[in-house]
């Protein structure tokens, strides 16, 4: 066994969140009658539809093609007929183009061509072709991440899953250990690195034990501390390297990949399958049965809730993602995307409905901030429209982990204000 202690991480919080679905094995939800597949499921330019209304497709048929280096292919998750291509305002209040496919339930499947070889360039090309992006939430195209302009020496696998409630990564780590390991090795081969580290929080002892059996992996038993899964902080606790402000992991010789991402890499290389499904936790005390699901991309969130027995009478809020970084839905008009990892139905005891009051200058948000920012000042400048000062105080360095709002006794919407400031600053830089 090779289990190591992490570097000390003095910031952040120990979040008290129950992993209600931790003992629930992954279940595959039946494909719905219709899937609604967004062409914007990744950072970068939306994919361009390559099918028309009336076209017949199979599961695994390319339906939207990447429109640049920072973009990703999109594939049909069911066999059937394209019934519509239109803009939909989803549950996050975003207008996105969706390809709607009527499921014919024949289950016909189309595969990628066999791998010509397993050289690094072929592996990267297969990942690009399969439409694989970072499945931990960011959605950065994985092929672009595996072709850095600087030399890398370390691959870090993020097995922290530090958000409360979420357990889909944990279940995969103990249910599909060998496949994940093979996916890790393919990614390491693509990067031409030998040093592989996997960080797993200590509240997942079965996962730590499973991966410590591999002699060529260094397992770091992470402290249960949020946001331990944040890329920059994970790099520090696993390697001792600090990513400077404004820099990226590759600037310190590291590449970070998520558990679901390396599993998708395995599936694309060994089974010739493009990315057509993802794993998601449906949890919270506002849902009758908490489950970990494997769901076709484009499945309505309402189908996930129905499959889990429906909402309870005291469900108050529905959140896409985890409770810390997730977004509250304004409606259930939302559909599974590649990057989804959680759907939470929360009761009034699990979520705050208090109205915000004036800042009391307690400084808790600053003391708990893992990026060492002063969120109260950034919010103040954002609310007054002084985005230059917001930038000077480090708004662009915020990782939107949510700890400032979590600790704020005045219930200020700090994350939303900082997120808005970041968007405005980027608009100004782009001359908009």
C-alpha cells in the first residue's frame, strides 16, 4: 500500500453535510421518451448541429460538431428521430440551442472506429473525437487539456468529492475501480508522465483501499475539508506546489482530471463509445429515494425525480449540482448535461430562506476564503458598479466555492455578486 498524508491546508471549512446516498449502488435510469441535448455543454464555443429535423440517429451518432479547439463534439444518447432543433430557456434561466430526439426504444448503437494504436497522439485524438470534457463541473475540453505547451510531470486525479450530498464519484471508485485505473493510465500515457497522484478524502476509506492496491499510484488521503476538490488547492495538498495568481495547473507541471472523466476515457478507448451518458447523484431530504444514477445526456430532470420516487411535501428548493457550488433552478425545465454531478431536492431545514441584511463587518468571509480574498469588499464594489476596484481586490481569482456565503451571518449573496463582477470585468476586457 502507498497512502500519503497531504500538505496542511489552513483555509476552508469542515462542512456538515450528509452523504445520504453513499450506500446506494449506481443504477442506470431507463432512457426517456424524448431527450433534449444542449450544444453548449462545455467551456468554449457551442458545437454546431450536423443533423436536421427528421433525421434518424442511433445512440452514439454525432449530432453536433466541435466548432474550434475549445469546443466539443456532442452525440445522441438514444436511437430515434430528430424532432426539433430550437432554443430553450432552461431551469438555470439560460437560453441554449437544444437538439430534441424522439426515442424509438430500439437501442441501436453507433460506435467510434477502432483505435489505430495506443500512442499519445492517438489517445488525445480519440478523447477529442469522443466529445469528452472535464466532468467535474468545469467542462473544459479534455483533449485541449492534454496538449499543454509546457512540460508536465504529474497527473493528479481528483477523487475528493468534497461537496456535501454528492456520492456518484465515490460509488464509481468502488464499483469500477479497474476501469478508472485503466482510464488514468491512458491519460498518463497521453501526457507522457509517470508520476500519478490520486487524492481521496478520508471519509471514503473503501475508495482509498481500492486504489492503494496499485503500486504505480500515489494515494493521498485528504483531510475532510471543503473545498479540497478545488484544482489549485488539490495541487498544493498533493504536491506542495502553489499555482500563482493568474496561472494554470500546467504552469507548475500538473494536470488535474476528474474520476468521471478518466472513466469516460476508458470507455472511449476500450469500448469505442463516445460520451453519451453521465453519472449524477439525486439526493436531499426533499426526495423520497436518494440514488446515484447513470443517465443518458438530455434526460429531463423531472424524469430523474420521478425515478427516485418524487419530491416530498416539504421540498423547498431544487439545486443543480452540490449545495455549495450548485445553482438553484427557477423551473424543472432542465436536462442532464455532460458536466452534471448532482440534483438536490432540499427542505427548509437544509436551505436558508432568510432574507439578507446589511453586512456587519465580521470578516468571517475573509477568514474562511481559501483564495485569501476579501469577499465583503468585492461585493460592495460589485453592487456599486465599480468593477475596476472589484478586479483590484481579486474578483477574478474567486473560485466561487460558496464558503463566503455559507459563513455569512447576514446571509449576503456574496457568490452571486462576485460572479456578476467577474462577468462584467471580462466584458470590459473584451471591449463589450
